């Protein structure tokens, strides 16, 4: 990530205290991402002061560091392993947002409390390819276009010999998702959970939609994504990009 960081900004008075190392600031940001702790709790960890870590986080959010980190991971993953464009899966997941803010809404599964929804597109191995956020009261199929348009790398054009299958659940059983799949050139597979299980038992077909649900579970391990405490959408979307980048780089680098 170090080559992606912007240069140090100049102090308006021409002087400044010794700057906290970028490594320490990144360790503090990752600690908050993983644990979901408040920024002020960093003072107890001795990693970095909360003000320095949050200031550096805001600086890197404005510079698009975390989104670029994810994009570079996808490029490395595609070069070393190859993105599995053959089978894609798209689904949404809801989380709590106690402080509210933009792109939040009443969660219908949590007694109408404030919540956030993230819509995620993954390749055949579960590597995240696109992610957007909105209020928890927004239907999944209403975020489909935004999610497909949020892919940060170039998507190859599907052909007859190399089609691109898109797996959706029953929540996308509307005319708009079908029209979008046709417009983007996808071969649509839209089944409910019961139909998918029945087809797997009787046709011995491999279920492919579960990979996006597993990726949502991976993202939930980053506690600051599981519960949104940031009021600004950019301050929640940036950790989501960072988590997607970490998952992508883990698939790209040899083990």
C-alpha cells in the first residue's frame, strides 16, 4: 500500500511536529477496522494517537487510497490466478447503523432501527468485484445496476464460448434485474433457496450462489463493517474497500 499513499501535505505555518509514521497509522486503521473499536480507544493500544490515526484516515479517504488498494489487488489477482468471470454472484446484506447518517434507513429485520445495506458482487471464488452501500430499507434489486457499475477493473465482454453467468436469489425476481442482466450480457440464474437445493440434489449441479454469502461472512469479521458507526458514507465505504482489498490480496498472493 505504501506506493499508493499521497505525499505529505505542507503545513500552513511552514512547521510541524514529527509526523507519525505511515506504518503506525495504517496499523491503527486496521486495528479499528478489525475490532470495531472507537477511534478514541486507540490511546490505550499505544499504536498511534487517535487524532493522528483519524486525520491520516481522512487524508487517505480523500486520496482514494483504499479503493485503489482494492483495484490493484484485483489486477494482481487477475494476473496471477485469473478472475473467474464465468460464474458471478450478487447479493445484499444488512447491518446496524446506530448513529444514522446518509445512506442509512429503517431496517425491516431489526424492528425498524437504523441500518445500512451493502450490495456485493463476487467472482466464482468469492473474490469481491463490486460493492455499494445504501439504506437498509432499499430493496436488493434496486442496487443491482450500481453494483455492476462499481466494478473497478475492466470486465471482459462475454462471448458464446465464454459466457458470464450471474446467480441471484428470489429477492431479484423482478423485471428490472432480468432486463439489466440482458443489457450487461449475463446469462441469468435466478432461483430461490428451495429451488437451488432441489436442483442440486436432483441434477447433481454445483450450487454457485453461496460464494457471495460466504464473502459477506468474511466481511462481517471486520467489526467496523458489521456495525456502522460512521455517519458519513465515505467513512464507511472506505473501510469496506479496505476489507475487500485484503480479501482480494489474500487470494492473489501465493500461500
